[in-house]
C-alpha cells in the first residue's frame, strides 16, 4: 500500500465560503444624533446567508465602509445558525463627518448604495472543523427614493414682508429598510437654473422623518426671495410655472441657518439636492372673456394697416399672492374662427397697464396704441374678409392665438413673464351693418362737367357728399375706396373717395365720380336726373369697386360689399318765378299770345345751355285741369350760369281761350297768381346732351303791364 497524506486547510475553506455568502439588511434605524460626541445611535438587522456557526452568540468589532471611507464602527452581535443573523445596536462614533455625510446623501438620492461590512475574527465551522475568519462583505442597500418623488401640490399663496410665500408637497415611497429619526427641522435653499443657477428662495421641512418601507410626505414651506441680479432667473421660473409648462426646482439642504446650530444629521445631509418637478394643475387659460371694446383701423396704400385697440379680459394666473402687472407686450396672430388659418399679426409693442391681481384673478384693460398689423397671406384674403365682416355684418368674430409677455411688480422686485400662450381665444367686434340704420344718404350732389364719349355713350362728372352713420364705437380710417352705382338694378356709374374717415356716429364722405349714359339717351339717367330735379328721392345700390381701392386688404373686402343709399331731391324748384304780360282785352277778342319770361335756377357747378323748353301751365296743382297755356320754344342754347338764377329771354306763351284761363287772367289784375307747370327741358352740360322731365307746383307769377317790369333785374 502506498500511503496518502491529505492536508485540509480549514481557514482557507471557511474564508472561501464567506466570499460566496451575502449580507442583506432588513432594518436600519438612525437616530439620536449628538453633536458633542460626534455620534448617533445605529440599530440594524441583517442576515449573512451561506455561512453557519456553532456559536450561540458572538460579539465582534465592525466597520461600515463607503467609497473607501469608514462611516463608523458599530458593535456587532452575531447569532449563530444555518444563516448568521447580524445585529448592530449602539452608538456609532463618526471618524469623519464626510464619510457619513456622503453615505447619508447617497441614501437620500440614489436608487441603491453599496458599502462594505468589515469585522475582526469570528469563529466559523467548515467541514466539521472550527476556525476563525474575518468578514469584508459588500452590502447593497436600497435608497430612500426621494428623487423618484413627485410634487403633488405647489402653491405661492401670499406674501410675507419681502418674500413670496411658497408651499410644496413632495410625495414619494421609501422602498429601503432605512429609518431616520430625530433629524428635526431640515432647511433648504430653493434653486432654479435658467442659463445660470441661482438661489431663488428657502424653505423648511418641519420634523424631517424617514420611515422604512413607507410613503414619504415632505411639506416644504418657505418663500421666494432673490437678489436683484437673480430676478431674471425668477422670471424664467415664473414664466414656465404660469404658462403650465413643466418646471423643475431644486431644494438643496442648507449647511446652517443663521442663529441656529445644525445637528449632526443636518450637517451630514447638507448639500443633498432634491429635484422637484412640478407644473400648474389648472386648465384655465391666462386670458378669458376677451372683449374688444374699441378698435381703430387705419388703412394706408399697399399692405399698410395700423390698428389701435382697447380690449378687456379676465386675467387668470395659478397663484394667489397679490401683485401688479405694469406692462404687457402682446405678440398676437389673428385667425379665421372656422378654418383657424392665421391671416394677420400684431407686432410686439410694450403696453403700460395697471392690473391688480388678487387671488390669481384680475381685470386686464389694454389700450394698444397704433401698431402695424401685418398680413400673413399673400392674397390678403383673410384680412379682407374680416374688414368686410366689420363693414357689412352685425358683428365680426375673430379667433386669436399667440403669446403675451408681462412685467409685474412684486414684493421681491419686478419680474417678467414671457411666452405666455394665448390659445383658444376669440373676440367679436360690433359690425357696421352696411350702414343701414340709418341708411347712407347722399346729402348733396353736383354736376361739374359732361362729355360725349361716343355715339352711344356720354357721361357726367359728379361731386357728391354722403352722410354715413357708423353705429359702433369702432372707427376706420380708409384710404381710397370706390363704389359702382346701380339704379333700378342697372349700372348708372360709379363714385370714389380719396379717403374715408368713419368715426362713431354720423360722418360726411366726399366723393367724385361719373354718371354714365349708355346707350346715350337711356331712360335710367333721364329718370334719375328728373327725379332729382323734381325734388323726389331715389334709391341707389352701392357695390364695392375693388379696382378703385389702393389698399390690398380693401381690394379683397370690397369684392362682395353691397350697401343701400338714397339720393334726395334737389330741395328747391328750378323755376323761381314767372313774369307774365297778359293782354286781357285782346284775350277777350281771341288773342292767344302772352309775353313771358322765366327765372331759372342752375343748381350745378357747371354752366347749363338750355336748348328747348316744352311746358304746359295750369291754374290747379293737379296738372290736369284749368290749363293756362303752353310754352314750346327753342331756347337757342340759353346760358344758365352755375349756382345762379338767370332771367330767360322773353318768350311767347300760347294761352287757350278757356274759361279757366280767362278767369285766372282776370284775377291776376288784383293779386299774384300761382301757376303749376309740367313738361320737359332739353339741355347740354359740357358735351353731354340730355332731356329731363320736370314739373313744379305753385310757381309765383308776377303780372307785368309794362316792358320795364318784364325787363327788370333778377
């Protein structure tokens, strides 16, 4: 037999078993900090799996090491069995504050924390032998999880002195075995980053406590206080907060607080930064109940449009502390309310305001001075449609989007809020209802010239003044506009206005244009002029004339505009009197001729040539009975001076031998008779030749017995 020697190295085997085992903590309680001894109480329970000991209990010295730095040296009690039960209970004296501080901070913010548990020699059994081994076990502990928390409530409810009060509730679940007691009040600096990081306030968590495997609720109470140089950062923070965007603030544990000594735990946690993402939990738009109280539009040539507006709106912000908005800068786009196509925008321009915001609400009254309005469409269709609605409708509705920047005065100083969205907003403007109430009235019209264009067409130059009543509080200052004129549903000419100022209430609009007689001698122009000269009102229809407009928005607006207008009569008779030289005795013996002169008014600004007069004169106003005589004469282009009364040449009226005629002539010997006349006048105005139907009642006739009476001046 060959002898075999087996050497068993028991310590090596036991140590290898240790290497294959693991430690898991079921409970870690940290409490009772003492600044004087630089220690605190540590109570922890753990299981060392994969290793057995025959010892009932054992005591050992231990160390907890984090990142190579000894956190502390708690006494260790070991209870033997299949798996070792480890119990740490005692005061843990810190070798350095930094080691424990790094461990404590990691526990607060990291998902897991790795450290090692080291001991002196303890007895262990391996393969039936007992030996001494030492532990240097890696331990992984789940973090407290505050970084996975969420802000369930964030309020800035009021002000205290020079700070804006703030309240935030951070809720999280602590999945770790760590309990932390006796921390006391934990104070934080509030920080926000916008290009640079700045401290914007402070807060405190009263009686900060962490319980293992439990929901964690931290109520942070404090205030927003910032240095003047940090106000831009505060502005950026409030911009996101007010607009409902995700906002991230950091609460960083303070090293100390003036007038108070920080306890050991407070010192250890100093620098822990809690990330606090939050957003406003309100769906109320910043601006609601927008009411456009007044708008003044000024249209220039081309694409030039300027607008001044007065509007009111409810101002809603998700804060309840009081402040004043002292300036707003709107950057707004106007949209079609149906298609939501943007058609115009208002260029940003600061507007001074005085809006007191209390409990998150205020009434905003904005007076926007004349500011350019820019069309966003190449064809200016949308802008033109809005202007057309304003002119022809009872009300015009417009949608609005964009942003608003505001500057507010608060107890901490002036802060700015920019990029606040204006969404889903709309407003209505009172429309001018095609100026129907009352309708447009042409209060004066004058013919300034006339001409023959061809054998079939002639025209009159006219100058007119129209009274247009704007029933709204809004005003429009328009550049050149034009209308086609229809009479009895047929075109009779057009008018243009070099400018139109439509202020609230009555406005006078000066226009020039043409009455077009085509084909020449058509009944429409004859009828229209006849009614005017006979002092009879006529109805006209005015259709927008885009080609006369020199503003591109107005060109679109005037494509489909139709308005009613009335043309009143002249207001006075053309015949201002007649001079008659009757031969009573001759009439009794059959003489029919009576010398007559007529005083004729020319109401125009152009000389009239009277070509022919065909009139019948009656003693009665019915123009049917008691005929006095007839005047049917060529007037040889008798000149009627503009805006003057002219005495005609002496003409001979034919007097019928009727009882009525003789009776009137006999009465004329003792009074001033009244006669009425009806007939036609053929005249020329410049190169325009036309005939009008005319009648006039109660013409005063002067009976003359001598030539000097007949020939006296007007």
